[in-house]
C-alpha cells in the first residue's frame, strides 16, 4: 500500500462522510433523524408497502432500529401495519395519507437533488462512479470482515 493509496482512501471516505453529514443535517432540518428519513424514503416509493425485513435490506439498518422507527411512525399515524394472510409473522408496513403528506416534500426534494446531481455527470462518469463505488464497497466489506490485518 502506498502513501497515495492512503491519501485517496482518506479523501474518498471524507467525501462519503460529508454526504452522510449532508443527509443528517437535511433530515434534522425537517424534524427527523437520518435513519427515519431513509425509512420514510423507502416507504414513500413502495406504493404497496413493504415488510420490515425489506426495509432493513433497503436501508441497511438493523431490525431493532427499523422496528423502533416503525413504532414511532405508527404512533404518529404515518404508517399502518397489516399482517400478511399467508404468514402472520410477516407484516406489511404502508404509508398512510397523513404519512405521505408528512414526508412528501422532504422525500421528493432529496430524490430530486440526488437525481439532478447524478444527471450533472456524463453517462460515462455515472457508470464509472457506480462501478468503482460497487467495487470499493465489495473490497471494503471483504477486508472489514477479515479477522486480522495481513
């Protein structure tokens, strides 16, 4: 590993952290936590709702975190929780009209910002960003899950 490798890793992670801070600040400005923003964003676009497991997979959050967020959204009447007839243990979480009204402006704006920021890149740059981000994430996952440094 070279000094340049370490510098580039630092810069990449700095930009990633800057993006996380941007999402966090945006969510707070609109009266919610970033993790709640991720959940309402997923639910907003899932017209037929989704299970808690699907929300966990989509937002990369733990079952406990998603469960707490769903409980809070439920108590505010922003979502409904319905048992699935074929599997009583699995429940569909769906936004209510009140919930959609609560988060529509916030969710649509962040989606617009993401889509517009991406559209400011050329198609080649978009593909390169996605491909390299995927490869970096795969490599990082492998290395983080190793028990010891080699």
